[in-house]
């Protein structure tokens, strides 16, 4: 299931209006005011969200039989009416924590809670009693997350059966020789290699106060779930772009020292370096100081830095911050949704393309200082960035997808929900200092 013709036309028209407004400002040599930039930024976010809705419906179909015109199974009666299996899993997690530490809750209330929940689960998973199929819950939650990620969806995913997990690299070149009849040709000993995916854990612990009764938990379930999905999406894309194991002068906190306990910054120290680290630190020849407004040459220069990895548009993607995207609307070669037509839904977050290469807009691509790094606590992070990447040269691995556990703190009268995942990210050549499959334009005037 994809976006309907009417929905697609609506999005295309809205993009055309945004583009025309911006072009009029440029033609009149009147740069947009901050309020206008903020409005355009919100419009970009809304367009991205509309696109996600259609794609989410298509992806969730595999778990709910929507291709047959149905919907994800939901409770049709009682207190839990309208909830699906994942909502019920969240409620069950809280119930299990409460049963382990009942505190001053009436045991009878807990029994009623368990009975009602069992009936609700039976209505969505016939024949499974009071247990939900764990793989079904995980698939539903991970589908919600996958369709909202913008950067993670660009790369080949590897499900890691072990940690670490070795994957083969591409074979070396074969040598060719002139042929001679009845004479064997020299063999080529193919160079082979392996690269090791090592998964690292990201953990979030969220306490939330709650009147511990069933109705209150039901009221909170939808908000808890949406928050989990939103935060998981944000942190996955954030670390894939911005991860940096350096404590001092991290590319996201230049001029400061951060630690694994630094709130808001610690996740960048997950254990691997992300996409932006390669052109900013590992191989700085892959970074270019654009020092100008967006232009067609800006895209071509970034692609040119990829060398042989920049040949096939089908393997490439651009990732831009919102400001760079908005400024690029004035570039003639920048084809937005109003010109892309049905191709606009090929990748999550794609709002445009240049020479057949999708342009992904990510909120996790922050504006930076003129050197391409984000200055810690400074007011100079006003420059745009454009990342060009060959998607075939990176691997994203998951040893464990999202796991949710709930415990109970009686003293604080809080439920503590612990959410964790284990992921790995690596580039395929094995030598980041010489890798040319990823490039960055920085110091873009936005």
C-alpha cells in the first residue's frame, strides 16, 4: 500500500508552494527572515511526516494482513478497546512489575487487571492464552521504528547471530590474459577479507510516576509507546550520523570534554564512529569547505569526491540538514516532490533528488561551525552540511533490537522503564583513513 494519488498530489502541491515562495524571495534579493525559515522548516517536517504515513501503512501490512484489506489486530471490546498487541505488551510489562512489588495496591485489583488483560490479549492473539507471541511484538515495534528512521533505512542491515560477527568483504579484482589454444591461463588468487561487526549497547532508563491502577496505565499506554518509538528513531539516526568515540573535542561537542555520563551527549560515545566522522576526522580529504550558498556545483563536488563510488546514482544518497534543504530549493537541478511524482516514495524522508540521487532531510544532521564540527555551547553553529554516501559501503548490524523491561520503585512510587538495544555500524573497506565512499560539504551558507 502506497500513498494515494490524491495524497501524493497534495504533498507535491505543498512542496511546489514552498519552493515558489522561496524562489520569489531569492529573485527579489530578499533573504528569508528567521520567522520564515522556521515556518519553512516546519513545513518540511510536516511533508516528511505525511510521506511516512503512507510508507508505514505498507510496511505494517506484513504483520497485520493489510494487503488483504485488514488492519493490525486490535481489541474490539472492554477497557482495552482499540489497542493492538504492542500496546498490550507495554501494559503487561507494567502489570508484571506491579505484581513483583505490589506495595499498597489491593491484590483483588491486580487480579481484575490480569483478567481484563488476558481477555484483551486473547482477542488479538487467538489461541495463545495469556501470553503474546514475543516475536510478533518485536516485529510490530521494530516496524514502527524502521519506517520512521531516515538514515538507518539507507544501509544494508545485518542481523547478527553472534557478537562480534564477521562478514566477508568484496573479492579482489580478477586478472585477465590473452588466450592461447591448448594452454592454461595463469590463475588469479582472489584477495579475500572479512570485517568484524561489533555490537554496542544503548540504554535509556525512564522513570514515570503513575497512580497504580489499571485505568491509569491504559491512559498512559499510547503515550509511552509513541515516546519509545520516537526516541528510538532519533537516537538510531543520531548515532549513525554523529557517533564519535572521542571524549575531548568530539565532532558534536568541539571545545569540550564529554563522558559516558554526560546527559544529552553520552550516546555519541556508543563505541563506533559514524558517517560524519569519516570526512571530518578519518580522511579529511573527503571533506570540502564549500564556503558559499547551495548550488548545483555543491552536489557535483561532493559526488566527485566519491570517485569510483560515485558512479551509480542507485547506490548513492545525499543527507542534508533542514536549512541546507530549504536553501537548495533555489537550485535549478534540485528536483522536488512536485516534479518527482511516484518516485518520491522510494526512500524514507526523500523530499528531492539531484541527478537521480535522493536527498534525505534529517533532523539529526545539525548545523555546524565553519569547520564542519558542532561547537559545544556556541552560537556559531549556523552553517549547513551535505553528506554524500555510497550506501553499499556501510553495514548496519543489530544483535538485539529494542528490549523493554519495567521495574517498580516503591519508595518513589514510580515505574522505571528500561529500554535498550545493541547495534553495530561499520564501513566495508576496513581502512577508514583511505576510504573514499563518503564525502561531506560543510560551511554551507544557510
